[in-house]
C-alpha cells in the first residue's frame, strides 16, 4: 500500500480513532492506547507500542502512519520565545511560537496557511491565503513543540496553554480546529483544561454559537476598534458581522458559564484607534459583556502604514479602562527579534493565487 493511502493517525480525535479501530474489528480501548502513545509519549513507531499485540502492530503498519511535519527552522529569541517553521506535505510552511512566562508556557498555533480576512494591520493577511490546515497539521504543532521542549525538572510539560493566535482564522476552519481542540483536552493526549485552550477570532458569529455548544474553550475576540466605521477599515469582516451583533454573540457565549469572560484584543495603532475618546467609547461598548481587555502594541512589518502607539499613550488608554472596572493588560511584545510577535507570522504561503484561480474557474464553468 502506498503512503498516501494510509490514514495519518494524527488526524483522528478520540471518536474518529474509535471508529478507525472499529473498522479494523478492534475494541474502542485501542483508541485510548494509541492516543496515549502518539500524543502523550510522542511515539511514532508502532513497534514501540508494547501493549498492542504484534499482529495488531503489523496491521497498523499496513493501514496507518504517524506523520509529523518536518521542522525546517528553529529559532530562539533573546527573551526565550521560540519559533518553529514547519514544512507541510504540499510545500507550504507554517509557524508555531512558544512563549515562556513565569507561571505558564503558551504555544501559539496556526489554523490556516495565510488568511482570507485581510485585516489591514496584520502581516499574515498581507501574505494571502492558500488553504486551511488539516487536523493532523494543527495538532502536530503541539506534538512537535512538546517533543522539542521536553519536560521540566518535575516531569511536567512545559506547554501549559495553547492559543489559536497564529496564522489564520480558526473559525473559518472549524471542522479541523474542533477535533484538534478535542485532542488538546483529551486526558490521554494533552489533558489541557478548557480554560487553557484559547480560540481567537475576528468574529465569525455563526461559528461562535457552534463553538459554545461543541467545545466552549476560552474565547478571545479581535475587536481593535470601538465603532463600526473604524472597525470596517481595520477588520473588513466587520462589514459582514458588525460590532453590535458580535457583542451579542459574546454575551450568548458567556451566558451559561457564570464566571466566563471574553478577552477582547485591541491592537494599539498610533493615531488610528488609540485616543482617550476611543477608550471611553470602548468602555461604553463593553459594559454589557463580561470582559477583559488585552492591549497589543502594534508589531510592525515591512510595508505597513501603521506605527505603534507610544508607551505613555497606551498606559493612559489602559487607565481609562481600568478606572471603569475593566481588567486590562498590555501584552508584552515577545520574540520580535525573530519575527515571532503577534501579527508577524508569515510562514511560507506557496502559490497563493492558485486556489482563487481554481474557484474562479469553477464559478465560470458552472
Ligand atoms: N484570526 C484570528 C487569530 C489570529 S490573529 C483573530 O483575528 O483573532 C491573533 C492576534 O494578533 C489578533 O488579535 C490580531 O488582531 C493580532 N495582530 C495581528 N497583527 C498584529 C500586529 N501587526 N501587531 C499586533 N497584533 C497583531
């Protein structure tokens, strides 16, 4: 059997893995065993799976594989932030970033190669879009990073949190992001609690409602502006899903979970969205949603027209929010010497026009 016909076990969450084993005439507990080998122990060789019979191992070798993207670059910034460039089977490459902090270690994962949303201040958008990542490509980022980082002296994992804040819009790749998030939370895989997995979205409202029902992880929303006129310019998706409806969806998201708050991300762009008047407008807006605010100093990239708001102005903006009782933190700029900061992830988007051309062709043909 050729490689392409084998099932990559990394693409299967628990339910899919159980179905896979059912198809082989095996019991569901095989799924638990294999999930543990693959994700918990990072084993990619069926022969090392000693609690499976020799015969089952041989059948697995025939039908399945554990295929992880290859690391093509591994850089560490002065502040300890580490970035991996991973090569995908089709020649595209994606970036994954690890951010060490005192109390936690956060992995920032990508969900697409490039992005369709074209937010005016984000470098990923400027790279264009090629395609969405598969389940295996998403979870592999955690697998690869965990293997590279090893464990701390107590034997605990170094990565304690995952955020979908890399390349792409996770809610536009829901069908693959969901099983990957389920694996992140699976006790035999990575065992991360719901609140340690954060999905960041520019606000794809219908998918927010599905997420709340399917897998209510921590939610971050890229707001960036306190009114529609300005947000339309910064986040074009706002024209489809304007602020009032987005906040309504955020309220629904929190409704069943009493202590849940939405984190609103707000990139600080000098002279664009960072005045004290904007801060007061934001306070008004967020009154009815249980919220926290993350102010993100803008990270520049080549050919951008924006500048970062000066530190003092960010502090004054924050003070307005804090005075109104909104928990607000200014995100530290991490890893910018290796282009690993928010909005700087570019990866390598191959052939970004191909998909669009194909779609246009298809539209013309039908
Ligand atoms: N598509 C998702 C997730 C990816 S972006 C979303 O929009 O939330 C992750 C975060 O980085 C978002 O809040 C995004 O707005 C922010 N960001 C993008 N470009 C940035 C830049 N140049 N400087 C600072 N933050 C940026």
